[in-house]
C-alpha cells in the first residue's frame, strides 16, 4: 500500500454497544469481541468477529465490502466504531 500505511490484517478488541453486532453465521453477538479486518483480492475486505478468547470466528454482516478510499485501516476503525454503537452493527458501506 502507498504512503507507508500497513495493509493489515488489523485485529482489535472492542465491547459491543447495546444490541451487539450482526453476523451471517449466528445472528447478533454481544459483549467483548475481537474484530479482524483483512484485505481480499479485487479491492475488497473481509471483516470477522469472535467472542474474545473463543476459537470460532463469524462473518460480520455486510462482509466482504469494497475497501474505501481511506484504506483498510480506515475501514477497520469505522467497523470498531459501529460495533461500539451496537444496534446489530454491520460493516459500514
């Protein structure tokens, strides 16, 4: 990636806001979550979430998504913010 910005994957922990985060696999998950945002071929990104400390990963609803102009780090930050808000959070578009 240009500008010295890392290409990811980005992995962070977040506490979901009221209403949690919506997954394709098991519906809404809540509580302390780990979020991973990784680049895919074709200018897209995949966002997965798990209960922090668990083994299973789930696809955050809306993933994969085109990487925005701000890059993968920007997308990851927006995903974290959305999950902190809760409300069955999905990948921002």
